C-alpha cells in the first residue's frame, strides 16, 4: 500500500504536535517545513534574562531524526492566492525550487508581534528582537548605549498583556541592579490588566507592580516617537512626551500572515469552500465551534493534535472529530518565584510560589513531549 504524504508548514508548538504524532503512523510520510533551523521554546523567552537563548532552541534536524520525519528549512510566503494554488496543485514549492507534493497539508505558521511603529527606531525593542538575540543581550546593549544624561534613567514598556508582564518582572531587578533609581513605566491602552481573566489577576498584578516600584499607567496610548521624546496620551487628555533610555514594545500578537479560518475539524475554509485535505493549527488558525482560539501554546498543541487525529482518521476512512478544547488553566509568571493563574475553574485563583510552580511545570511539558514523553491528556 502506498503511503500518504503530509506536509506540515511551521515547526512551532502546533506544527510539531502534528508532525511528531503523524510520524508514528506507518501509513504516512511526514515532512516538516520551517524557516528556522531550530524550534524556539517561546513560552520561556522571558527567562532569557538568565538563560542563553540556545537553552530554548531545539535543533529541527535532530528532532526529525528522533521522531522519524523529514525536515526542510525554507521560508515560505503565504497569501490567499498562493494557498489556492497549492490546494489546486496539491504541492508546496520550497525556496530551493524543490516541490513537496502532499495528500494533506497543515498550516501552522504561528503569530507575529502587531506592528505599532513603521520603522526600526534605535533603542526600541520588540519581541522579534528578543527572539533573535535573547533578553539579556538586548538589555545589556540598551544599558550600554543611548543617552546617559537622563537622571533617573527611564524605561518604558508598551502593552501590559501576559508577555509584557512576564518580561517587566524579569527585567526590573536587572535594570535596577544597573541603576538603582531607574524609573520603569508600564503603559497600556486598556484600563484592566489581562482583560478577560478573573478580576483578582488584575488586583494581584497591580499590587506586585507597586511593590516593584513599576509605574503602571492604564488607559494610556503610545503614540510613537524616539528615545528623546516618547509620546504618550492618557484618555483624551493632551499628549505628553518623555525621554527614555529604552522602550520595549509588547502590543500583542496577531495571526501570521493572516487568520486562517477552519471548520470545527480544523479543515481550511477558503472562498466558501471546505478543503478537506488542508488543515490549520496554532496561533494562525481560527477554528469554528466551541473550542478555544486563544493564542496560547496550550491551545496550539491541542489544535495540532486534533488535526493530526483527523488526518489519521481520514486515511482510515473515518469521520473527523471536532475540536472542543477549553483551557484547563492559565498561568503567568511575575518574576522569579512569583506568578498568578487559575486552575480548572476560573475562580480557583493561585498566586505566589504555588502559581509560579504550576507555570514552571506547564513550561516543561512541551520539552518533555519533544523528548518523547507525552504528558498531554488524550481525551481533551
Ligand atoms: C514571552 C512569551 C511567553 C508565553 N507564555 C505562554 C505560556 O506560558 N503558556 C502558553 O500557553 N502560551 C504562552 N505564550 C504564547 C505561545 O508562545 C504561542 O501561543 C505559541 O507559540 C503558538 O504556537 P504556534 O505553533 O501557533 O506558533 P509558533 O510557536 O510561533 O510557531 C510558528 C512556526 O512557524 C515558523 N514560520 C513562521 N513563518 C514562517 C514562514 N514564512 N516560513 C516558514 N516557517 C515559518 C516559525 O519559525 C515557527 O517555528 C507565550 C508567548 C510569549 C512570547
């Protein structure tokens, strides 16, 4: 019997969850395509203030050998027109000119930082910079460059979502070790931290920000500028500027390159047509139905696994299964040994070391999966 070919585009949490699972199936040949030579364990990125970036990287070629699929390093441009062409041809062209013919395609290209500045501005740092160089290096460069005459040195964090909060609490002690009087400002356009999460999250995080002498300015819009004049505006008050030694831009993530709509099984919906052999998973995918579309690694893993199951079921001639995953908890760390989150039900809120410990365990879960130890619960 000839094997069916699966191409997985994107080797993050969703793509690897699909590829590793599918590679165990003897009826399938699996190809994983990613622009980078390594998987980056993004959910630990804030830890690169202490850890080398290399500690978060896992070589794709080794993973492919270990789990029995083929890896191709190639950056792939995607738009709706190209997607239609790949669907018509059942083939994905790589940068090298090689083509990967597929019976099934999984799109798992993740998300990108929402661009809030048109150009690169010296001293302004984004998540993409940290992904490339790690937080420690980025901060060291910021501390040793830029204007030194401001007293106190001022650091502005833009956006107070989970990513920004995790970074600000990791960076604060480092910044103050360098300059005890440094002023750290956290601005966010929303009036509440982490909207959509239980209210105690906001209250606890605000208390911790105060304790760390971080000046949290809710309802404040970032209007651009440069290090000599960072322009901010609170509500409809007149805008004001302040100088800064560094600016961290964490405005959130959007689907990359666009939100790919699927049905409840993860199958692509394009131009009012369902493509039963093309699936999407992870931050780039919007599934119909009751399952969560949260842009989290937890959801990316579950979407990737559901899609893998449905490809296997298609090969066996069985009906696909719906994606219904609801998050079982949500945790963020607030610096070394502190965190907050909820477990099982959203009023079961944990804070402090207990929450930090759960967050650590969640962070380690995917690493174990890559090692071949699968601790994800199957029926969810
Ligand atoms: C600091 C931080 C902390 C976080 N903490 C948590 C947490 O505690 N818990 C949680 O659940 N989530 C957390 N998240 C969110 C989580 O990282 C994302 O939801 C998750 O990475 C999404 O997985 P994905 O597979 O969709 O995308 P990704 O993991 O981003 O993978 C996408 C892959 O596609 C590849 N790719 C992209 N474009 C191309 C292209 N053109 N050609 C080829 N390949 C391409 C990329 O190289 C990448 O390997 C955190 C995020 C950050 C930034």
